[in-house]
C-alpha cells in the first residue's frame, strides 16, 4: 500500500484534511450520524488541553502506575519465590510467572485495542481492575506453583493489559500538538510505580507482621484505590460507536510498508531496551557485588521518570520520531560504553541512572509513533498491533539472555556477551525505526 493511498491519519486531520479514498470508506459511512461526528472531530482536531483532556491524563496516569508500574516489581517476586514457597522449583520454571505477566500485557493489545475502538475505555478498565485486583488477592492465598502461575501470571496479567492499552489510546484522542507531553506525563506513573512497588513489596515481605500474603493484599488495595480515580476521570473525547469492522480494516496496518518497518524496528529495539532492565539487578549482584542490587531497579525507574517526562516534552518540539530514534541509539551507545565496564558499585549506579533517563523515551513515545500515522477511528487497534508485536520479545528476552549467560566459558564473558547483545539490538532497532521515519517523511531534518 502506497503512502498516497493510506487511510487518513491523525497527522492529516490536524490540517483539516479528510480523504475519501476507497480505504477510508471502510470506516467512514456518509449516512451514519456517529461516524459523521467522528469526521467533524477529525476536521477540528484534538483540543490539546482543557479540563476533560487533563482529567483523562490523570486517569491514564493511575492506569500506568498500577499496570506498567506494577510490572516493574516482578524482580522482587522472582527472588522471593526462589527462596520462599517455590524453593523446590528451578529459576527457569519460576521465571514463567513474571514472563507471562509481561507477555499478556503486550499480547492482548490488538484485542483490547479493537474493543476500545468499539466500546471506549470505561468497560475495559472495569474488567481490568477486577482481574488485576482479584488475581493479586488470590495470589496472597496461593501455596502451590500452579496457583501462583494462574493468579499472578495469568489473571492479574490479563487485567494489566485491559488497563494500560485503553489508557494510552484515550490520551491519543485528546492531544495532538501536545501528545508527546501528555503521554510523557502519563508514563511517569509507571516510573513512580517502579520505585514504590519494589521497595514496598520487599519491605512488607521481610516484615514478620505482614509477610507475603498481606504484602499482596496491601498492594491490591492501593491498586484498587488508584483505579477508582481512573474509572471516574478517564473518558474518551467522543462517545464510542459500536459497528462492524471489515476484515480489510484489521489487515490494513500489515499492508502499509512503512508501518511494518516501524513494527520491525520496535521489535528489535525491545530486546535492546529491556535486556538491561531484566538483568540490571542480577548483573550488579554478580559482577559489581552490590548488596543493595534490588534497589538499583528503583534507581533506574526513578531516573526513567525524568527521561519519560523530558522526552515527551521535547518530542512536541523536535518531533516524536526524531526523539525516539535519538534516544534509542543513545541507549545502545550507553550500553556498550558504560554497562560493559560497570563491574563496581559506582559504575553500576551511574549506568542505571544514565540508561534509565535515556531509555525512558521508549515507553514514553511507544504509542505516540503509531498514533501519529494512524486513522483516528483505528488508533486503539493499531497501538494494540504494536503491543502484540512486542509480546514476543517480552516472552523470550529472559530465556535468550539466560542462554547467552550459560553458554559462555566464564561469568564475566557471559555478561560481556549479554551487554554487547543489548547494545547492538538498540542500535539496530533505532536504525530500522529511522528508516521507517524516512518513508513517512522525506525531510530528514524536519520535526516529525
């Protein structure tokens, strides 16, 4: 599919452009009042502000805090399960619990995005809140491996996807010129959650008066209170209009060559960004001999908060694609230049702060890129497609990293290979995304 034939994107609508090509007729019917309303709103463009828009950001922030922020605490559970109730199982078997949690968050993206386009965010958030909280409550009662797996790795994980995807899709409908800033503010919730949840869970588990069961229950109550705020503040800009979606509309993203190239670049970059996230604490423990290695994840997430907010702000000035590519490439350089020699405590902390700040752009602008080149009625689904593509790296990065470590002749050689793998994948993924950017805009130095 050529760019000239592509469906009208959100970028087009800010100029008041509305195409009537055969493809655009797949989701715009001239006799449907609700769809005529969508056409009018496309011509007017997102308001980029106002009470409703910023209340939506507040609700999305709460969803980010309780979903992606919670996911950032999975390393605490891996350690606890290995030395606690699941001590009879090997680490690779236990790792399926956090791996499935990350996998479901991304894998259900298209289905959740499709439902969002038809019904809006509220029903999805209600379902997601129930599943997430119920899963954690059941995990607090678990004693067997399969119970932990089903409660935390499946039930709670499915709830995460029903919270995160609708949140980012809703923000995309309220903002255009300030979309990068709005999404940057939203994803600071996941950074704060990545600081709060690991420390809170670790302290509560170690406290004899609470232990693991009440650690999970307290976390569930905190998540529930945050989600109550989200339920009442996260509202779509237009009322959802359930309608039959032609198969051609669902297949359209995979027929657009620039969009497919962007998906490939993000797929590769996912390995480069999240390999250090997964192995940061373990590398600091084995190579840098840090007694506070678990707190290194909190330091990383704290630095990431400023990176996500800053990249969101600058993306509205320099262009979302430009900031995304530059930050991705810089992350790869830092992995090769700073992580490889990080064999003592101060170097490990320095890398965590620097890499956390730079890699924050990946999460901050992950949805902003597809939203900027997608038709307004399909934003939720197309963001979901990106999430689906990223689910495979999410599921396989831990086993791949573990295999690299085990195949080396020594511990130091194993970590060297893991660090090189992460840096190369970051640089390669950024290069592919840059190529996709040139397909959408030939003006290399323009803000895009």
